[in-house]
């Protein structure tokens, strides 16, 4: 009986026509909105309320290619939920011409190992994929340039995804910056055999280095040389700063170094050694450094401890305070011990803390004490 009733209900449901858009829950059409766009997004389970809140202007544009863009993503292997997330986060994708999007896919597949990986990139960086077709020639030329450097495909893909502006501009600008980086590396005594790996690492750690004028790099390196850093030290700094040397400028570095030297009461030679251990001292503003120095000192840590392990200044005051409390609970007094246990990533700290806790709980074993046995 129940089976017959269920079958009857199913047949009746199949005969019921789909509700018109105006009667669907939560999809009331706003004046001047493109009805086809709203209906297509609804059918794709896209969060239309989110689209209206963040980028409502998209729903008023025409023509729109919602179903065509969804079909393209599906053809690349994207599932329904992934398509819905992409279009909810970057709804302007529906305004892109399908022909241009197919050309964009072909362009990306020059550096992407698979369409599945490309879908993952689009999900994370949709704005990098859904771009104007007027940049295709620049993108193609820049891809060819970076491939000519024999860079890893994944590095080129990461550059395109995280810094798409660098691929949209004329290739000559990227060539100028890369050549400046390479020449600086050679001038500082870097080995030619290691230059490709060095350049790959630098570009992957800070893709936006390409967007800076080459002159910025030259000025910053000249300033640091004038501060007494040797050629070998400058190469170490350039590598440790991970391309962020182009985010600096001589005035800010001069101010930060003067403050750090005064706060730590060290000589210029000692300051250079400290900076080599903690290059972050070059780019943290005075207010940030002051807060972190005061936080450490108020916890009973001495200035000599800070200068011995300056990388502790890379941690926020809140993180340092939390870690000191954890260590105190494990029986470790940072005021008399090394700050190395406070330092490092969250994973590093948890390992150090776990070892201290284990050492505290483990009973002492005397290897020369007689073993007790049954008589």
C-alpha cells in the first residue's frame, strides 16, 4: 500500500510544472535585473542573496552568459557545488564572452598540468582566469618569456594566478625586472648554476616583485651597501627577504634601523649581524617593534636574550604571551632559558612544548641502581 502511494505521489510531482521565477522562494526579481541571469544562477544553486549584497550590479548587465560559463567549467571537470561557489564569489564571470573564455582556457593549459588543476586555480583565483581578452597577447608573450627561463610550470602557474597584473602588461616590463634580479644576483657573487632555483624561489615567495620598478631594487641594495653590509651579506639578505626587498625604501629602513639600534643599545656591526638573523627588522614600522620589545621586556625577558634570538620579534605580542604561559605550565622559565623554544612556527612550538612536557612527566632512571626482583 505504501509503495503504491509513493509511486502515485512521484507521478503527480512529475506532472507539476516548474514554478515561475517570481514565485520561487527567496528569488524575488528586483526591478531592472536581468531575469535570465537570475534564473540561471538560481538553477545552478548559486547564493543569489550574496551576489546581490556584494556585486549586485552584475545582475543588471546584459548580455550575460551564465549557462555557457557554467558549461565551460563543467567541461573542465568542475562539479555543481564548485561552479556555484565560483559564480557566487566572482559573479562577473557570467559577463565574459564564451569564445574568449575558451581562448583563456587554451592559454592557461600552456602552463597548467591538467584541467582538474586549472579548476582548482579558478576556484581560488577566479579573477585571474576571467579577465579581459584584450590582454591575451600580453599573457601569451609573458608565458613564452617565463618558459624561456626554464622555470617550473607550477611556478609560472602560480605567478599567473596570484599576480595576474604582471601577465597583463607588456612582456618588456617583466623582462627588465627579471634581468635586474639576475644581474644583482651575479654582482653579489651568486653562482650561475644556482640562479634558476634562486629566481624560482624568490618569484614564488613574492610574485608581486615583478610589479615593482627595477630602480627600487637598485636603490635599496645601494642603501644597504652604504650601511656596511658586505657583498656576501647582501646576497644572504636578498635571499632571506624573499623578494620583499622591493617593498622597502631607504627612508623607512633608515628610520627602523636607527630605532632598533637605539632600543638594543648595539653597535652598527652588531646591528648588521642581528638584521642578518632577522631581516624583518628592515620592514617592521617603529610602532610595531616598540610594542613587541615592550611585550618581551614586560614578560621578564632581557634585551640580551632578544639580541641573541631576534627572530622572536617576528611574533606578535599576543602569540609570545600565549607561548610563555604554555611554557611556564610545562615548567620552563623563559627568563633564564633560551628563547629558541618560543620561536618558530606553531608546529615548531608545539613540538618543543611537547618535549618539555614529556621530560617533566618522565621518571628519572638511574642506570647503575640495582634492579629489584623477586627473591
